């Protein structure tokens, strides 16, 4: 493990501010205001998922985020022609391709890059040609990572949901898969990100991996904001990430 790991970025996902807003159908709370507050609290980027059914983030939110943000926007999108058109119109800094099913509560499982190669190829090419950094949200599986390389995607985001949901021995097994996948990403030249379901308790082990350069965290932070405020929740998460990273980079005394 490197003694000086590269800095770890925090992308704050503001989808669930929009979920609360949409519960009443009005304009409060405003996800763009949450994004600006996240920037002030130390977020390195903002992530937003425009779902096909528009259950949280709206087209107008994406337009306003592009206009108002000072940090990069990571636009999460299903690999559909509708979403491709929206991404090309708004030109976010990054686009993360995620699988999407209407009936799911959240993004369950990663994208099947190997199986969907022919469908994904033109979408990845068009995004890349437009100068948008493409990432693929995948399970920690070397087969999917090798397919990402073949597709020409520069970045993968490892799905940490199974690790976060599991307990004890099973959690350790899921973490081991993430550790191996992160190491594999470096071997095959992919930039490695991770996210989904991360909390104060689960973030440290992932933040400690030197190959992981970005974490995207949403649901837990927005939930914590109810109790401690968004700024405090982000700062606390950031501190946990930084501590785990620093400890991982400190040589152990013998
Ligand atoms: N990364 C991706 C690709 C996601 O789809 C999500 C959920 O929208 C997240 C990260 C953030 O997950 P969570 O809201 O559970 O922190």
C-alpha cells in the first residue's frame, strides 16, 4: 500500500432532498440549495440521478445545477437515448451510467457491462466525444471491469451496497471483493470510485483503499441532516474519510 495515497474526493448525492420536496409537490426543500450548502461544507462534487420516472430529481433541477454549481456535477443516468440526449444538452462534467428498473427502490446491483456491451458502446462513445467523463456503476467483479476497459470507459464506480447491507463475516467477504476489485482497477488502468449505502460506520474501510479516488454518498447524509444539519453531516463524513485515508497511508511501526 502506498505511503501517500492520492486525495479522496467526496461527491454528495442530493437526490433525496428532491424526494422530500416531491412528497408535497412544492418547491421545498430545494436540492440546488442543498448542493450549494454541500459545496460550502467541503463536497468536491455533486451527484444527481435523473430517473426515467422523475421520482426525485427533475429536468429543471439538472438545468439549475448546471447553472449554479461551482464544483463538478456527476450526472447519474440510465443508458437510454432519452438520458443521452439530456446529458449531451447539458454537458455535465461527468456521467455515471447506472442500471435502472422502474420498480426498484434504489439502484439495485451494478450495470452488466459485459452483457450489454453492444448497447453501451455508442452511448459511451458519444458521451466521451462530447468531453464528458464516463463512469460505469458496476459490481466489484473483474469481468465487468475488463469489459469497461474494452468499452473505453475511463472510470468505474464500485457498488458498495451489498457490503453496507451485510453483517459480520458476510460484510468482510463483500469488503474483500471491493479490495480485490480496487486493486484490479489499478492494474487495468481504470480510475476507481465507489458508493451506495455508505455510512459513518462503513465508509472508513473503503476510504482506506488507495486506488479509490472518489466516494459518492447520499441517502445516509440526507438522513443525518435531519438530526445534525447537512453541513455537520458532510463534515463528519469527510473527517471519517480523511482519518481512514491518513491511517492507511501511515507506515505501521514494527
Ligand atoms: N453511486 C451511485 C451510482 C448511485 O446510484 C447512488 C444512489 O443513487 C449512490 C452512489 C449513492 O448511494 P446512497 O444514496 O445510498 O449513498
